[in-house]
C-alpha cells in the first residue's frame, strides 16, 4: 500500500471512529458511494457552510442568497444543455467487465507522470539542501521538463478530442499510452461512448399521468431562473450576485475516493451578474477572492494551485479550477467560470419570457454575463479533514492523533472538564458551560483521566479545553489548554469568553478574510 493510500485509509477510519462520517445504510451492508455525516461531521459541515455563506452574503453588500427547489420544470434542463450535453465518456474493459470514465483513466496516467516529477524534485531537494531552488529545477532539469511536456501534450490532445466529440481518438490515446484496467491488468477495451449523468424520476400519483423530471445535477439553474425575481424584488444593480447552498445529484459511474466523488452531494455556488465586456475583469477578481477564502483558513498555499481549462464547457469563455492536494493527489476543489450570457439567453429562448436587465446608466437593456464560483461542500470537508489529520510524537515519546482543524470550524470549540466528579467541580463546570454555550459549541466531559480526555478532544479537533480543579472553587480561575501547542495557562473564569472570541469565533476568521480582500 502506498503512503497516500495508507493516509486516506487512516482518515476514513478516524472519521468513523470519532463521529464525523459513517457509511450510509451500514446495517444493510451500505450503499455504494453514499455517506452519512455523524454528530461531529454535521457540526463541521455546518461551520464550513456558515463560513462560505457569511463570506458571500454578509461581506458583500451586492450578493444575496436564495434556496431554490431541487425539482424544476423539465425544460430547464433542456435549456441548460444538460439533456443533450451532460455526458461522461465511458469505456469498458472486456476482461474485468468493469466500466471506467475514459478521461479519468487518462488523467490518472498523467498523475503517475506527475508523481515521477515529484520524486525527482524530492531527490534533488535532499541532495542540495537549503540551497535548492524548486522553481528553477522544474524549469531547467531536462528529465522534469520532458515529463511536463508529456503531460501537457496528453492533456491538450484529450481536450481537443472531447471538444470535437472525437471518442475514437480518446480510445486511441488510451491505447497509445498503454493504459491497463486496474482490475484485470489487460488492455482489452471497448469503444468509448457517452453516458448522461442525470437521475430521472416521475412527478404524479398515477403512472399514466406522471411527468418526467430530473433530480438537479447542479444548483446554478435555480439561480438563473430566479434572476428576474431576485433582481426586481431586491432592486439589485449590476454587478450583483446570487448565492445558494444545496444538494445536487449525478449518476456517477465512478464514485470513489471516499466523499470526493459521490452521487448525492452538496454545492456552494454563487452566480455574479455583470455587464457584457466586463466579465474577464470580474473573472480574474473572483479567482483571487476565492483563493483568499481558502488561505484565510490557515492551510498553506502549497496545497492549492490553479488549473486553467483547455477543454471549455459549452457555456464558458474562460474557466479555472482551484485544485487541492488531497491524499490521492491534486484534484479539483472549486471552479471559477465565465459563463457568458449562455444561461439567461437560453432560458429566455425556451421560456419565451424576456430575461434582461435595464441599465439606467447606459440607458439600454441587455442580457447580463455571468461569472460563477462553485465549490463542492463535501470536497471542502475532505480537504479540511485530510489536512487537519496529524500524528505526532511528543517529547516523552508518546504519540497523539490530533485534528488541527481551523479553530472557528471545529465541531466542538471548547470542552469543559472537571478534574474529578465530586466536591462541587461538576457544578462549577456546568455553570461555565451555561455562560458560554449561547455563543459557542461547548462540551462537558468527566469520564476517564484528564490526560485521556485531552487526547479525546484532540482527536475531534477541539481547540480549547478548560479544566476545573479544586482551586477553581476558591480563586475563580481555571486551566486553559490549547490544542495545537498543548500550552496550559491559568486564567480567570471571567476571561474565558474573551479568549474564545479571539481563538475560535467565526468573526475572527471573517475579519482575517476581510483584511486579505481589502488588499486587492
């Protein structure tokens, strides 16, 4: 087993053991690629949503939120292009009878070449030490440059083939690269064909009168069909945005890598409506704004990179992904797209309703252009969880597993621990919790030794532990212990609210983000 595979297995096991994520329907042996968020997982998930929602709708006076229905009129998906063009290229291996996404097989081949680059870089870094210049090495080492050119050549050919719907060339590329089936190890492939990813369902009690519907494959269309409703009722002026968090559904053939790719997932999307001709300026701005949102969490910048699309969707004139270094390599976390006026124009055409904005300054009406930011909530959860998972060897050679979660997102922000379960200590601990719980998620824990309780809180990512001892009854002071440094500090009970405000409040995170945004 590779180091990366081992890391992912540890994260999956930890997530289940500590109440973050469970396999769905586990008592019935589960359902492939579906998961339930446990008691700690749902708290972390809601904190991520709060951070995104408040950063969008609270920090931007020209962005508002909606919550559109999952079921939409079926013509919506004809107008959006999903009925005709929402497909994945699939290929079967005749020996294993397994089905794969052809583009994913090629991407994974490129990832293996990238691993070769990383090995070369690691060896060089070890050889040259502090004097090693990574960027210079990537640009000048002949072997690394050849690897990079090979990746670029493959990606460009794949993009061209998919754009032209040349599925025969996609198969030819798979054969030329010598890609084998991960199960059978053979190269006995079928032809590549397209497969629509939408789930279909029925609306109506009687089968003969039922209407064909789809579970929405994205949340964006609920925003587009409500453009006029929001613009008029909110008296919104261009540029303005509409944000939404909601479930989406895709019949993924390859649903894997834990919660990275699932058939039921949650998206956080914002559509920003702008005047035609200004979209590229806003596109570049939102690329930086979204990267700042991630970096404000304190995750190091080398975990992120931009990937500009060669193969653009039918609606876009520019697109980039923010890729994150997951345990299984760099993969898409968030997309920023310049969608042009495709969506609103298409809905205008299919609905027969005029969908335009009257610009008083220009004294003309036009169909706005759109810049989209779209991030998978489940992928963001996995990014945070996998980065936070840390195994440490301490000075006394003991070990601890700690989730170094961004403090404002931690499921439990403060644990209050009476040293013993008697002598009035539990009562004082409960009174402290009563004062704090209106502003923070606080937990009471009295079972086991104080050391075991610290380890338990470390494992779920609790940033601050407060220990109540016998002296606390006399001097009204408690011991505050910080998760990452394990520093312990004696403080007054009255100062706890101020400490938590500084250490774990969402306000502190939003303030940090605001400072980064103001520098643009």
